[in-house]
C-alpha cells in the first residue's frame, strides 16, 4: 500500500532465496488505492511456456518470475524494479543476461533485454528493469578469453593480408585500364572493381585503426572513428550491390541504352549514399565506445562503433541493408550461372576450360558479390566459434580470390580466350542481336 511503500519479498525454492524490490514510485502513483500485487514463479519446463524459436540460451533453473501490480501495465520507471536471482558458480562458457518475455517479438514472442541492466555478484545476479512483466536470467553461450584473443589475432592478420591484396588488385586494374583504354566496357568493369577493392581496403584499415586506437581515446575521437568504420562498411556493401547491378545490366539487359557518365554516377551512389546514412546516425548520437567482454566481465576489446543503446541502427543500416543486397546479388549470381550453362550447352563458348580455372572464376564472382559476408548471419551468438573463425578467414581471403579472379578473367586478354566472363558477355550480345 502507498503509506507502507515498497517491501522486500523473498522467494524460496529448493533452498535458494531470490529477492524482489519494488520502487516507491509505483506505490506513489497509486495514491490511496488498494490494489493486488501478484508475484508468480513458474517452472517453464513443466508448463511448456515461454519457448522462444531458435533459442540458444538456457533459462536459469527453468524459472520465470512474473510481477503485476493492479490491473494496469507499468513501464518507464525512473527507479527500476530489482530482482535478485540466486545461483552458485555459473557454468564455464556462458554469459548471464537479464531478459523479459516480449509477446511482440517474432511470431510467438521471445526474450528481450531492453530496459534491463544486469549486475553480476558472487552468489547471484541483480536485474534492474524499468517495467513490470515476466523476468528471468538467460544463460547465453559465450567466448572465453583465449578464444576471443585468438579471433582478434586472426582478424588483425587477415586485415593486413586483405589490404595487401587490395593494393595489388587496384594496381592490376590500373595497368589494364592503361593498356586497354580504348575499350570502354572493359574500363567501366575495371573501374567498378577498383572502387570495390578501395572500399575493402578502407574497411580493413578502419578496423585496424579502431582496434589499435580505440583504447584510451577521447569520446569525440571515438565517435569519429566509429562513424568512419560504419561508413567504410556501408561503402563496401554498396559497391557489392553496384557490382551486382552492373552484372544484371550486362547479362539480362545486354542491349541496354547508353548511360552518360555511367561510372561517375555509380561513384556518387557508392560513396555518397553511405555518407547520408552515417550523417543521420551521427546526428542522433549513435557512435561511441562499444565494449566486448567475457562472461566474467573481462575486457576482450574496446571498439569505437555503434553503442549498445542504438543497436537498432546497426540492425537496420547493417543487417537489414546487407540482407537486401545479398538476396539481390545471389539472384544475379544465379542468372549469370544459368546464362553461362546455356551458352556452354549451345556451343557459343568453345574451348578447353580447365576445371580449376572455372572453379576460381566461380569463387571470385561469389566473393565479388559479397557471399562470404553471409556467414555474419550465422554468427549471431558467440556459441558458433567455428563460424566466427570461418567468417574471419574467408573475409580475409576475399581480396585474394577477387585478385585471382581478375587475373584469370582479364589477363592475358586475347581473342582466343575462352571461359571468361567477358567472353561470355560478348557471345551473349551476338546471340541476342541475331535473334532480334
């Protein structure tokens, strides 16, 4: 009741004591009303409730605690509700997370941590949340410190390798553009590849600067570095999309109309659109320090990136944006593969095509369209350590595969060259003209 204010309530089950503390703010808002406060402790394993689709974490002791005061929904509390989940030493390789059940998440509901802050203690974990609902402590699989440090070392070395081959690829493209400057289509293709490799180079450079300079930097510098890293990532994604659009024009709209200053317009989109996105994200204050920690709160890395408060910006501008790009690029990849097989079957492309050359051309085209980044969707939690290694290594090799792909595709460039993408495009144009 309001005159008495909040009281500490004990919940005891199997010898374990948990505590719930309600703030005075709730009781003051009730004025002189008499309301019923209900605390519900559920064993979800027995009841078969609160089952999230594709859930990776485990609910502590299969216990969910629900709190209701009166008949109205209470949220946005200035002083949070505190729930203490008692437990002993947590298993190795898990990270506790304070969550509540969100019926609006997904198709059938799911766990959400928004509005909850966790404080890990020796004998229990305190969850401070700004609303009343059903709460629990979720034990998520996590990286240990040694594995995380190994991943950081692999990522750092991979960035160095990727930067080196990005430079090699750009130099090779410049050489070919100078040698075959009279062929406009070839120069446009090489210009696209140069911009993509330039964005990859900047992305790897930004990551190295981020991991090396983020520790101890001032807040303003960290915001700039976080925005720069986000900008380079979006540029990389955008140029992958433009590569897919260009391939679509070459293979599907073979006799497309001439576009004045085509490469210049692509550059405006490839480098300009990410500027707008990062500018908006910077205005709302999305960038700052982002800490990666182990389950025992040991610091793995301190990066300048999108802060935890604005994770929605990350989901929309990175995950959602790339998801649309990769769907489109994989559709283009399917069209390119189908066209190549049809031309090979009709005898339009002749000659002895070695299996290893074909394989490298396919892998290079796959990397050119950003397929290796799909692994990022399979590393949504830290339990998929093999996927984290595979994602890190393959993205480090992306520049190598593209470099080899370009060498096989464009050099030596002779009339007798068969099995290359440019050769298929020329034959496809010829066939389309004869059919019309």
